[in-house]
C-alpha cells in the first residue's frame, strides 16, 4: 500500500524572503531555488537540498501539496520533482486531480458549509465593519469559501484579533494569523477531510503530514504521524500531540528538515 504525504506549503516547505530566517553568516547561507514568481518578481524559495529531497519524496510516496492558497495562487508554484496527481487547495475546498478541481468534492464541501456555519457574507461584513483601514492593506474573499485580510502586522491590535476569534467561534468559524495574513475560515472547511479522501482514493496504508499554522492542526492530527517546524502559530503556542514531532529548526532550514523526516518514514514505511 502506498504512503501518502500531505504537506502544507507556505512556511513549511516554501518560504518568502521575509520568512527565510537566514541567521547564519552570509558565507554559510544555503543555496536557494526560487519556486514561485508573482508579477515578474521572485516570491518563494526552498533550499537546493530541499529541492532534491522533494524530488525523491515524489518518487517514494504519493505527495499531496496541501494549502490554504486559492487554485490561482497555487498554480504559480513550480515545485521540483514529479507533478503531483493530487493537490488540496483553499484549505480543503478544492481537491485537484491532475490540475482540475473535482466537482463532486467541491459540492460536498459547499453543502456542509451551508448546513454547519454562518454564511460567508456575515463574516465578510463583520470584518469590513470592524477592521481599521489604518492597518488593513487588502480585503480578500478566497474561492467564495473564506475571507482573509492582508495587514500591517506591527500595527494589528492583539485584542482585536482575540475578540474576532471569539466572535467567529460562536458562528462556526476559526481565525488564524499567518505572517501578514489574517484568515477567517469555516470550521468544516478542513485539510484533513480532503486528505482522507485522497487516502481513500489511493488506498494509502500510511499517512504523513507537515504544517506550521493553526489551520494545519487538524491535518497533523488526522495523519498517522505529523511534523511541525520551530516557527509558526503551532510552535508559538507550544502545540503538540503524541503523534506530532516538533522540530527545532526555523525558517527555510526547517523545510529541509521536514522533508528529511517525511522521506525517511516514507521509505521505511514504518513509524518509529
């Protein structure tokens, strides 16, 4: 039976310039490979070593990129290695099969959201009404599934984020702050549900996962083994579980370590 590897992308495998955390002397910095260009500018990177590991992982397991990005944002990424047959976008709202969204899956997800949580319009209007333009740079609706703000992180009031989280919780939504993006996402919209569907379709006997944010917690818990880097929401909160391995590395070198761990277990087919 195949091994399935579902990994978050941003700040888990790939990193913006601001998230690289290159704390070593310049002469010892790792060589980087650009894997995303946006508006003619390089945007996301991994180390060349990580690129080789990802290529090996694609041969050793069913590798499933798993992201909160929209489909359009995901399509900008050019990962090394074999093209993944499956990809999970919009936090589980879209399951791509050979690059095309599975319509049946999307309809199932949309029906569940309609039944179990407050409508998108209500949450969007609340954000418009309460977020201060002094620290909000952009309002975005993603795939008609969830909303996010691009904010000036240093100006963002912590109390406002806490109040928003309570307000959203009472309506079946969750709030996650990742870098300069603040997400409001319906609770039933999960990466884990999409991962389970891919595992069912592929007959995977072992599932592995990696991620750094609150929106990755359900994915990590649903897998047989999960890894998180030493940065991000989960690390900041000291979050963990018996099946989760907390890695000490931060920044782009954490992505390299995550891939080493995933490849090691994918090849052996056994958990230590």
